[in-house]
C-alpha cells in the first residue's frame, strides 16, 4: 500500500521538476498550469466513486483498476506529442490518482484493527513528505539521464511492483456486488465539482467564464443532492451530513487542506521572489515536508495513547500559529524564520491528518471503510484545490497595483511564468507578493480557527482503543 501511495505522491513533484524541459520540447506554455489542474481535477472527482465501489465490489479489484488506469495514463503522458495531449492524458492519470489516494488507506484501515490504524495511516502520511523531498532530485536525475518522457514511464515498473505485492499478500473475500451503481450521483458530482474547480482556476484571468462554470457546478451539485436522495447505494449518503463525527472530520480536513496546500504553493513562490533561484524555494518545501512526514509517523503511533481529538486540536493549533506568524513576513524576513514557520506548518498538518482519518474509519467501521476513507480524502483534496485557487485570487486582487508595476507581470500566474523561465525575480516582485501574502495569511489563520472549532466537535471518547469493538477482517489479514 505504501508503494501505491508513493506512486501518487511523488508524481506531482517529479513532474514539476520536468516541466521546463517538457515546455521546451512541446511548446504550449499557456497550457502549463492545466498539466497540473487536469490531474488534480480528475483525482478529486473520482475519489468518492472509487471508495464507494470498493465497499461494494472489493478493495483489491478496485485497486487493480485504479493502478492500471494510473499506469496507462502515465504511458500516454510520456508519449504525448503536444501540450494539449499531455493535459488530456494527465486527466486519465488523475482518474487513477483518485484511486491511489483513497484505496490504499481504505485497505490499511481494513487489515488493521482500530488500535493499530493510526500507526498504519501515519506511515502512509509520512510517504507524502518523503515523496516531496525525493521528488525534485529524482525528477532532475531522470530528465538529465533518460529524458523527460521517462518521468512518466518510470511509473510502469513501480506500478508493477505494487500490483505484485498486493496480488501475493492480500487475500480478500469482501465485496458483494449488488449491481446498484449510483450513475446519476457519479455524473452529477463529477460535473459539479469539476466545473467549480475549473471556474476557480479561471477566476483571475477570465472572471465571466469562471462565473458561468461555478454556476454550472452549483446546479450540478443540486442535481447530486436529488440523485443521492433517490439512490439505493448513494456515493455519499446524505444522512452522514447529520452525523456529528463525520461532519467534524470532513470540515476540519477541508479547512486545514484549504490553507496548507495554498501555503505549499505560495510560500515557495514568495521565497523565490525574494532570494531567486529554485533552490531557495525548495528549502521551504522541504521544511514543510519534513515536519509533515515526521509528525505523521509520531502522531500515528501516539493515537491510541493520546487520542484523535487531542492530537487534532494540537495539530490545528500549530497550523493557526504558523499562518498568524507568516502574516508578518516582509521581503526583509530572513530565510531561517520562513523555514521555521514552514516547518511548524508541516508539523501541524502531520499531526492533524492521521487522527482525522483514523477517527472516521473507526466510527463508520469496516463495512463502510471505503466510504469513510474516500469521503475524508475527497474533502481534503477539494479543500486543497479550492484553497490554492481562491487564496491565489485574493493575493492577486489585493496586490494588483503592486503586481502591475512589475515588468511583464499582472497576476500570480504571470509571476510564476517569469520565475519559471528565468529563475531571476523581477524588481518589485517580492514587495508585491509580500503585500498580498500577508493578507492571505491573516485569512488563512481565521480559516484555521474554523478548523479548530470543528475538531473540538470530535467526540471526547472516540479513539483508536475504544471507538468500537471491531477487529481486523480475517479474510483480508
């Protein structure tokens, strides 16, 4: 399962490193952001479907489907002849990515009893930090020796290893298909979430088109609500939104991801605008990743002893403190201070993520493990995607005049492209970004307080040791 998680986790950082070479080979710089957006979008919309189908048809079968789709998308992406083709094939890869974000944690939740789930999920969370650190040098090594296409082709042998492991070690008899697939729910949630994410992506460049897309998305989500009311086996049963534990976990997961993933995106941009060069921005990413991965393991191990609620409160508080401190950054702020604050941010996310997933898995139990896991992962992914877009819009809007004074720059996207092409920060970029980032961090701290309120809503007695009396499924152990 860790190999499968690593496959999805390392993809983003490896591809990011390769993109200058890809653009030089294929052209289409204007489509550069959509290489990541298409992957992210299809990852988000397919997670709930994979999780629900896994509970019905069996997790092992769906894991095969997901990893096969991911590898097929990787092969197609490696063979792309244009940037438009690459964007399309990354969407295929994203469908498989949705499975890799939901199913490994689902299977870990099934094969480990409640008092061991935190430990297993903590290991899975640490993989993300390791992938963030290893991804950039790995991508550079692959591009330098084998060429950029092998950034995608390398997923094939790794995928084969993951399939071999699960084929020889996991015996599963669960999954009694009823044939009641919620097609209407799958279609409406895909259109709804997809349209909203596309609209948010267009917010700074095409506001009218963004408004139309968001309106379509909201209408589709209304259709999703009606579909779920009628479905025999709904993708996300509406009754769960009246469940205090479910609502607290998805709210906290959404809000913490909303702010932290935006931080992961814009803190490196700020550092690069101040100090120049990709190496300086990588330091901030590594600081977040090390804090995240290290605390994922520690928090997972401490879940039974300390409890999910206490760990979630501590982790969310660290996130709030880090963004409150970041609100005071200026172009004169030292790199050491930025790295320290980024590390605390990573520690907070590493502390809060495993217990949130553990508590909902324990709460809903083995029979709904796919639903529990995919719902939590879906709202986290959705929060991260929306946070990057909305806070990026906030930064661009608040710093519009300062950005306009920078040669060749009017939006954050323009600044990213300039740094992408030259690695040299244009004059005035640091001051402009600091102005917008400060306000965005204040907003992030407030949103973090909202997440803190949500985790206080977790049941006091619900922990890995006493959430319920279920044990690991012997058919899958």
